[in-house]
């Protein structure tokens, strides 16, 4: 699948997996993901982004230990 330069999601993202998939669809060099959502969905997105950050940190630590 070719990379897109703009991905627009209506209604936020229900899970971390869906967030990562949406970001992956905007994989063109200057690709952007735009979300149109309610304030409640924005709060949920903040929690998902926090989870994603924690997961990235764990993966980096695992990669360092595995070498």
C-alpha cells in the first residue's frame, strides 16, 4: 500500500492499536494524521498517547538488554 500524505479520522481512536495503524497510514515523508473528535475522545487520546510512550520506552529497554 502506498503511503498517504493526509489521513483524517472522525471520532478519535478506540484503542492503541487503531492509533498506531492510523499513524502508519500517514507514512508519506510529510504525512499527517488529523483527528476530529469530542473533548471526551481527546482525553482518551491523551491516555493512548501516554500508553504508546510507555510501550516505546519498554521496547527500547528490551532492545538494549537483548543485544
